[in-house]
């Protein structure tokens, strides 16, 4: 997962692009459509954009102020899209935004086959398309579900490549801190963490500490004595104040790591570097386990508590582990850990900064070099 600039993104996109995003009550969630604007204004290549919007709100559980903000932002998104179409028409650009935009509600999301069929039905050309997936406003479990859909496209060569975009917040207020309301959960197999680890002889766990150390500390304290754990802290290379605040917020995690011999402390300065370190750790661990001819039952756990793009890293690492274990007849289960539910107030993030774009390594995602 390598961070690239807009010019590199433009050069690598196919003529047909499937753009998937969402809008919520955070201001930064509106920035995704501006990525399309930049692509169009910086090139004159004939392109077709198929835009899909995920609606992941649940009205029965929403606080009214959040419902109102999300609706307001969706209206602004629609207006921006309409202005963009008008500008393209005025300039006589060959780029087209196809009227195939679909909205998926929360109730639709569990049906991966249904989502895939709706995404693919608008394809009017046989050439593979590019996927641009904006994760800014999406819950982590929805990201995992959509990645399954995209992998299916890539495996069938219906999609050519996959890019992730993410808009960083201007800042996080203390009032926006998430509140844990559930137990640790292994998302990809829908099992509680203790149940998942039952009967396992050896564990390698990896956790990326988010801006609030409570979840990471809970994870570390939940690891049994037969677990080796690598803890990763994100120190943003272009915002050292962010890194300082992250360290301060994770003081309880640092103290735990420092006092436990089976835990190790690591740092990364960019999402791309964090991806490289974690994937390397996973591959190294699997290679060692693959060479040890014994009957041990093993587990590889990845807990991506922050920043959000690390959820993509976790998805790729877990999938790689599963493919490696299957190919090498390794008794290893792998899982992505999250909390079963969280609550956030309307001040979760304030404003926005830049939008980052990442190219996904298909070799790692599809296990091409196993």
C-alpha cells in the first residue's frame, strides 16, 4: 500500500472508474468528490465515472443532530456533483459521469453478492475498470465487507487495480473520543476474542494504537501468556504535534509495553511505512511457522485501532495469512480484532486537511507470490 500523488493516480486509472464513497456528519466526508474533480481537471482522457454512495446510517439508533448533519452533507454532495457535471458539459470534456449512482443502505450491506451484482450491472464495456474506494466516512466493518466485494472483481480480472482515498481530519477534539460499549471481537469470523483463541498454542498479535489508548490497552491485557505482541504507534511525519498527542493519549499503552517482555514497541511515520512493517512482520512470522514441523495450533491477530487506513493493511495481512496457511497446510487461524460496538458524538472530528491516495499491492492482496 504505497501513497501516491494525484498525477500518478491519473496515469494509472483505466478509462472506466468505479468510485465508491459515503457521506456522514463529519465535514471531511464531503471531500471525496473533490478527488474526482481533480482527476477530471488534470487530464483530458476520455473517462467514465460510475459513482456509488454507501448509506450506512441506522435511523433507529441515530441521534437526531447527527441525522440532520448527515442529511445536510448529502444535499451538499448532490449539489457539488451537479455543479461538476455542469462544468464538464460547459467545457466540452469527453469525461462522463455516468448516471449509474446507487445508494446502499445499512440493511443492504450484508448481501455481498447483491452489492457486487449492482456494481457490475452498469458496466457497458469489457475492459477492466479501476476502483477508487474512499474510506473516510465508513465504519471499519463496512470497509472489510466492501474489500471482499472488490477482491472478487480483481480475482475475476473484471477490475484492473484498486486505490484507497482517505481525508484526514483537521483535528480531533477531546469531546470526540469514542466510548467502548462492547467486547473485543474478531470481525472476519464474527467471534469473540476469547472464543477465537480457545485451544491455541502460540499467538502472534499486532496492534496499531489509535488516538485513544483505552482500546489498545484492553487488547494488550486480553492477550494470554503464550502471545507475542508488536505494538505500532503512528507518528505522523508532517505533523509532529499529532504524534506527540498520540503518545500522550497512549501513555497507558506505553507503560504496559515497557513492563511486559513479550510485547515490543514500534513506530511508523507514514501509512505506507506502517503497511510495509506490518506485512513484513506477518510474512516473517508465517515463514518461521511454516518451517517448524510440529502440531502446534497458532493464531495471527491484527488489531488496527488507528489510523483508519490501517484497516486496509489488516485486511490484506489477514487474507495473506489465510492464503499462506492454506497453501502450506499450516494450522493457523487469523483474525482482525475490533470492538463489537462504539459510540461517537457529533464532535468526532473537526474540519479536514489533505486527502491521501494509496495504491494497493495486488501481489499481497491476492497472494500472487506465495
